[in-house]
C-alpha cells in the first residue's frame, strides 16, 4: 500500500519523466513502458521499505503491523531514481 506521500512522489516523478522526450519524440514515460515502469518502481520501493523497517527495528524503534505493508515517499523516491538509472536515456533527468 502506498501512503499519500509515496503516491504524490510517484505521480510527480511520472510527470517529470513524461516531460522528457526520446529523439523520436516519444514521451519517456511511454519509452519506459508505463505499466512495467510502475511495477518496477513498486518492486524496488518494497525493497527500500523492507530495509527501512529492518533498520527501524534494529535501532530499537517499535515496528507496527502496518509498517511492513506501507510504502512511503522515503521508499518510492529512491525507487524511481533507481529504476530510471537502469535506462541510459533517463540519465539526463533533473529531479
């Protein structure tokens, strides 16, 4: 589940990406294959979330039942950048 901050961060990133075009004129979000891009971002965000929750537990902070289920902006923002960095054409994006 995405919290409001994660949802907003993802939509902002998608808008930024859409504003860039390939040399052929295709929007970068289309070149990133829309659905596949979204899935890859969520999968990476889950990894960042898991790392965040583990760090939270190791530091002695309480972990709720919901914590491992919620993706935050702190998880989704690096996930978007990570997925984009896999695509050479996305290296020029200014976040």
